């Protein structure tokens, strides 16, 4: 079997006096979309921030592409090829859509073919290209945040709750965009609360509770096992169609 692109081994994270992650272990295979599920407060966002070095793991190891990045700085982690889209989206609302994309491409202008590909994923951005990003709807801002993350080629994308608070029609648009990203061979770790979206996209699923991994496996198995859904998440896919 190929070595996973990302691997967490026994990762603990403390934030001040609080012990948030308790020995987290999981692997992310290349060129697949893995969904990280769990209730609010389970530790999902802390996991992403720990991978990015925004919060330092207090023990354990994080390996990316065979290299130990546990103590690596956030800028160096980004330079290694990991893109991060936080739940807050972190776009510049006073700048135009174009300016947001330009700033995200640190190595120079976005290649025309890549820009065409990005705008094909998110057509709304083309319509608002020269308007302030603050004029976008919530879903369009989320699309811009993802577009910023892929303005340059990335080895791995970490994306935190991209469908949160979106209308159903925008959720469906987001699902189609992620399907296109998957088809292009992107490796994605996606934190998601919407089980319908998660089940439509995930190749693999990891379930977290109280800072621990309580399940990992193929998404297909969870979709087919309603008892497992109820036990781990307290829900069933049928209720979220």
C-alpha cells in the first residue's frame, strides 16, 4: 500500500489549560476526499489548526508526505503544499474578487489555464470579478475562500465546514464543485456537519468525539449502515436528503 499523504500519530493538543485532542490517530490517502465528522466541540477544527501549526501539538507526530511537520511553522507548512480554508473563510471583503485571488497566489500571477479552471468550478466569481468581495453572498464568499486556497497547486486541502449556513441550492452547487475538485485528483480533508453533503463526497470518513477518533473507514460502509450512523452521529442519512 502507498504511504498516506498525511498521518497523525498519538496527537495531543492543549489550548491553555484545556486538553482538546487526546491521542488522535488517522491517515489521509492521496487523491481522495476524507470527511471528518463529529458534533460541535468534538475537536475537528482543533485538528485542522494543529495540522497547520496554528496550534502546536503538545505530543505525538504529524507527518506530511513522509516528513515530520509536528513543530514546523505555519508558513513553512503552507509552502510545503497544504492549503487551509477556515470556517471564518478569511477573505478580504474590501478587496475585489480578483484582488483576493491575486493576493493568494504568492508565487506570481495565476496561470491562465488554472484561472479558467477555478472560474469553471465557481462561475459566480467570474460575474463578480471586479466587485468587492463583501458584496458576495455567504455561499459565494465560501467559494472565493476555496478558490484562494487553490490559486496555486496544493498537495492537500484542509477545508472547515464549507456548507455551514448555506441554502440547499448553494449546498448542491458546493457539492458539484467538490466533485470536480476530486475528479482533478485533489487530496482533501473536509470537516463537515451536513451528512448529506459528506456522504455525497467522501471516499473515507473519520468520526471524532471528545477529542478522540471513534471510527474510521470507507464512507460507503457508513452510508449503507444506518445503525452505525445512529450510534456514531445520532442521525441517519434518510433524514438529511
